C-alpha cells in the first residue's frame, strides 16, 4: 500500500469513527432551537440544491487547487497531488460522512422521542451528503473529476 493510500484510508477512518458521532451529537443539541415553521424545510433541502447547482458553474474539480497541486508535485513528485485526491475521494468522503451524520442523528432524535421539528438539522446533513454524491457523479460525467480512476495526472 502506498503512503498516499495509507493517509487517505486514515482520513476516512478518522472521519467515520471520530467525527460522525461527534457531529451528530452536536446537531442533536440544536434540536431545542426555535425557528419559523417554513424555515426548517428550506434549510433541509438547501445544502443538496446548492452543492449540486454549484457544480454546474465549475470548470474543473473543486479540489484541483493549482497552487497547492504545484507545490505538492514539486516536493513529492509529478502527479502526487492528483494521486492523493484520487485515493482520498473527498466528495465521496464528505457525502458519505454527511449522510452518516444525518442518519445517526435521526436515530438519536427518534430515541429521544423528539418532535418533528428536531429532525430538520439531520435532514440538512443528509441533503448535503446526497448533493456531494450527485456533484461527484456530475463531475465524473463531465470528465472533470480528479478522484475517478479514469483520470490521469
């Protein structure tokens, strides 16, 4: 296993093991916040819509940071940055962890017998996660994704 794959796997493990439970617990603490009746539905759908729509305006992968790529490639060899992004799959990571946070939060909220309004924060996380997955598919279809195995750098 290459160093790039090892680091990418460690990032995935840390995100799913440490950050998903912590974030869902934090979001569950927000359940008692008052909000207008129409706001939660909009806030639950907004992340997915914005992430997906934002991809339509991009001309390259959002993780293709030219200055950072140049700096990393100069120090670690040509293609090191693209290889790491291909191994880490950041949009997949963000999407999967957001959906996991939302689902864990739904379970915690259900176990607490909370009212319906308490579920909107977690719906927002699931929406954002689905938006990341849709955005990743759209980037791959347009040939702009750095994290697909078919791209070469």
